[in-house]
């Protein structure tokens, strides 16, 4: 996997797979959704969860100016 700069120093080897996940807050939780994820070959890197599924399944709202974000879903 590589970032914006396509050079070897800016990339890490990963395994591409799927995880089943739910988004949870104090009051609600979403249905279980399957997301594409990138699994680094070391514990030194965090799991990278695919954002595409969130965009397909939920309404995602960002307001950079107010420093807020939310995901809206139906019960």
C-alpha cells in the first residue's frame, strides 16, 4: 500500500482482507457491515479500514470549519 507519493520509502506491505464490524456509540450501534481492510505485516502499524463501505452504507458529514463530523444511520 502506498500513499500520495509513489516511492518505495512511502509504502508498506499489506494483506488485503475483509472484516465484519459495527459502529457503536453510547446509545446506538449500526448493523454489521463488511469492510475491506488493509492488514500490515507488523503490530507497529494500525489497521486501515476501508472508507468506501462507510460512504456506501451511511450518510457521512464533515464540517472542517466547525471541527465536527458524524455518521448518520437508520435503526
